[in-house]
């Protein structure tokens, strides 16, 4: 078997066999096949795409290249979640106690921020004392006792995907949907949950810019999940504006806390309720409708709030933060305001630039080794369709002495389009579509 022949087959739009895929990926991982040949293979995939069989086989090879996280020591049903990333997406922090309040376990490995999207681990570490580096024993013990545990990702889940992604990033092949699907699913399937909810963001602040591509990505991932007999649902969710009102680590934690108390922003609260209800239904112990009704009751009765406190305490955090986030979260005291230069209506938001504006204040990383400032960020006062007066505050900036305020203001100015006429047909729906394994929508 030769790499040359495998590349040629894919270049000519022929299907690579599982043996050929194993040969290429394992050969690259073990430094037997040079990166220039794998780059050529990736470019052939980019133009000719992967078949359903190839998508499954690449996923399988990558997930088996590293550790499999066996959750069988955790009693009950375990449901995982993956978000493709967005601006203001603090969903895991709110949905974990919501889902756990229904008796479903959340045992999750999450990542850190990079670029314009935030990372759950960075946000959780805004809570005083909160530990995200846990031993295996601690991980299982907290999951069993509390029903929630969220820790940082281990270094040996799907290492082939990690190496292949770096090459994709430098060869302009990241955008291929079948490769994105295989990359995500290789990591999700390496953790033996009972079901997976996929939150696929689409819009100006998401990696997927149009809904048809987002749906296609969802369909590919659902087909892969079905091959593994993994109960999965994909939600296509709106990222044409920031999710909720806050962008930035401690600010987003505060908003997640408000949400479990029933006081969160409407769009974020709605999304959390929907995601939690679908996650609970994947467990098979409660229907979507029953879960939604019960969650509303649990929030009103303070049960979700108490579950969040229990979780934070179990991971070493200061549980009092839930009662008084302003007191216990470290939020930058210095603030500035980004104001409208004219009167009109907000007709478009380049949400990615909002994320970048928060990043240059210090809330995110441009490179993996960058140190972030968890105290800084943005509060968004005006969103799509809102009327603004000249001089009215569109966003409040929480800044430090190291924040690049000028760059942030420039990005905010570029992000907002203000028009004289009231906009028509702006889709503010949080959930744009729901895809199931049987391809209903």
C-alpha cells in the first residue's frame, strides 16, 4: 500500500477504503508519512468530500488513536453536549445544573478559549477556588455524588485528530464539512456517554455562516452517531448576535447564575431550556415535554440554583457566588461605553467582531499560550432590530490597564450597522431547526 495511490484515488473522486484511511492517518501520527502527502490527501478530500462510509471510518480511526473515557463507573444516564462555538456561549454552566435537577448526569470534558469564541473551562475558573484539573477518582466521585462534573480535556483524546487539525489549519482545508464532522465526533464518541446533544451555531458569530451548511454538518454527524448506536439530536441555533447580554469570562458566569435563578436574558434562558429538555429526553427517562415543564418548576422552586451551588462546592469553588455573584466574582471595575454615532435601527451585527472586541480587551486568546484576563469583557445593551439614539450606549466595556481599548472600539464600530429604516424580516428565533437521527426536521 502506498500513500501515492491513496491520494490519487481520492483525487479521482474514488472512495478510500478503511485500510487506506488507517494507513494514512496512523502513518502520519507515527511520522511514517510526510505532511506534504497528507496535505495533498486533505486537499483531495476538500474538493471531492467524504462519503458516508469514509466519514465513519475516519472518525473511527481518529477516536481509536487515543484514550477512550469509560463512564460506566458513573451510575445512571450520562448525556454529553457539544457546541460548535459562539460569542457569549456560556450554555454549559447553566444547563448542567438544569439537566442534573432532572436526575440526568452531566460528566463533561471542556476546552479553553481560542480566537473569538470563549472556553467553558476559562469561564468556570472565574469562580473563586473552582478546580477544573481533576483526578480520575475525583471526576467519577463528583459525577456520582452531585450529578455534574466538568473538567479540562485530557491530552490523549483523539490525538490523530489534533495532529490532523493542525495540518488542516495550515493548508486551508478546515472548512470541509465531512472533516469537521469527523473531528467533532471522534472526540465526543471517545467519551462513553448515553447520548449527545449537538448545538450547531450558525450566523455571523459562528464558524458556519449559512443554515444549509449547518444542517448538512448536523446530518453528517447524526449519521456517524447512528453507526455507533449513539442517541443524538442536533439543534441548529442562531448566532447572528451575541447569545445573552454578556461576553467575557466572569461576566458570562454571572449571567449563567442569573439564568438558573430565572432572571437571565430571554434568548439565553430560552436556549438553555430547550437544550436541557432535549438532553434529558435523550436519556429515555423523561420526555422532552415533561422535561421542559419540570425544568420551569425546578427553576421557580430554586432547585436548579441549589444544584449549581452543590456542583461548585464539589469542585472546590465558593458556592456563595450563586447567592451573590457581584460580591464574589472579580469583574473589572473600570468601564467605558461604546455609543451610537447616529440615530437609527440596528440592522446587522458582525458577531464575530464582537467576540474579537472582547478578546482584545483581554478576555480571549489569540494564541494558545496567551494568558487571559477573566475580569474583562462586554455587556451588550442593544441587539438586532433595536432602535438607538445618537449618543446612546450600545455596549459597556469592562477594561483593565492591559486592554487594547482602541482596537476593541474599532471592532465594535465595524460590528454594528445602523440604518434609518426599521429592519424587516430579522430572524430572532434562538432555535432555527432540530435534526434527529431518523432525519426528521
